[in-house]
């Protein structure tokens, strides 16, 4: 009968390989699981398993390994005890200034809620399998070296990016945050999909724009695609939004349309913001004036949350106006809030073409962090 395997750690594919090499150097057999066979580099939640009889020796090697990479093994239990909702935060980065700003926001947020942060960087490289294998054969060796250089450059740049990010987060008062990075060849939005499967993040944090930003496009095409594809909540952070401002304001605005998904989203939001002592301001925008049905729905929503979550600090308002987005913009200008949250729905191609998502339209009016839940 084979001896039972136990999970020693869970890391990105690259770091798991390094740890595996260290353990095997000490004569400890290692098995890696949860590796994406099609895109191994995109495997974020790789589990490092060892024999139960080797666990004590393996732990000593692992503690030394964590110290080398700048993690605090002693603080792991404290981090888990502190965490009540968000365990893992995935941050797609293109190493631009907007993505650095969003990554810093994620690090500071993670410090408060006891979560870990994983940076994801994708780099472009041609697919060798699509190249003709005849007269170009003589160049295959050179091309292989070229692709290796691309990956190594991406690795060095991402590593330096994370190192500077940790320094900046420390200056902003962040405590020890478990953080890592991994890189993958291809498109960033596709990489987020692969990472979501293997890493299992509770939240994605990304900048509103990246390297391809345009002056008149407040939310980039990449951010829009990630919001559309993601299966977990996405927090979009504009360059103008700071974590300090997030801490200072006492309320988070949740835009409701009385959908059943709102009940799930608000309960999750309540759990996430508990460490910050914030209140939820539930707002519904309507074009109808003095609509009793709207008032009854809002009162019912408020009654539900007060009965289901007595500790939840929530208040509700109905805002009348012809334009929902403009009304929201006017409201947050006169009533400062820490962030805006809402639930988006899957839409058909026709709807996407003729009726742009309200989540995207909001960025033309507000520069607050936008937390998007999916129904």
C-alpha cells in the first residue's frame, strides 16, 4: 500500500518548481498536482505534496525557502485567523503605471483582510508550432533561444515589479502580505481564465487601463474583457483612486435594481468590508417620480438585510433622474463614498453591441474604484 501524500504548500508553477528542486535536493520525494497540462506556466494554485513521513523534514526546508523569498511563515496562522472572506487576490498586470497603482491598492487591501496576492503577467511570443518546418528548420535553434530570452526578460521584469511593489506597500503601512507572481505566454485575459481555474481567486483587482490606454477611453479594452470573462468579482481601480481615500470614506455605494443577485452580492460585500468598519449605502436609480412600487421594493430589501444580518450597517435610498449614470455621478460628487459596487449580468452579443454595459459607462463619469459582482 502506497504511503499517503499530504499537501505541504500551494504556489505558482514557477515557485513550486523551485521548492520541488530544494526538497528533492534533501532526498524528499515530491509530487506536483493541480497543474494545467495545456498551459503549465498558467498554473497558479499548484500543490506541492510530500509523503506524510517526510512532512517534518519538508517543513524545515519550506520554512527556509519562505525566508529566502521574503515570506513570514510565522505569520501564516495569524493571517488565516484574520481572514473572514477573501483568501486569494489575483492581480493581472502589464507592468504599466496604472497596473502598478492597482497592484498597490490590492496589496494594501490584502494587508487589512489577511489575504494573499498573486501577480499575473502575460507576455507575447510567436507560437513555434505554427511556423513551417522546412527551410526555416535551420533557424529553429535561434528562435528557441529568442523565445527563452523573452520569457526570462518577462520573469526578471515581473520579479522587479513585485519587489518594488512590496517596498511601496511597506511605506504605505502594509504589514506582511503573502505575495507571489507568475508569468505566462499569451493574452492577459486568457491567462486570467487559466489562473482562475488553477488558483481559484476570491477577487480580481486590476487597473482601469493599461499600456494601451487612450485619453478618451477611461476603461481599457483588456479590463472590459476581463470583467466580462471573469467568474469571480472584479475590482477595477482607476489611477485617480487611492487606498487612503478608500479608508477615509465611511460608506460603499451599492447600485441595486432589486435583482435576486443583489442579496448574494450585498452579503458578500458586507463580509469583505467588515475589517474596515464601513456602511453600505444601497441606492436605486429610477426615472419614475413618487413611485410607490419602488418604495415598497426598497423597504422590502432593507427589511430583509436587517432581519438576515442584524449587525449589518446599511441604509437605502431611491434617486430620481432621467439618466442613471449622470445621476450616480451627481450623487457621489455631493455624497462622497469609498467605492461603488454593482452586479452585472451576462448579455448577448446584440446587447453588447447596441447597449454598452453600465459598468463601462460609469468610468466616463466617476473615478472611484468599481467592484463588479457577477449574477
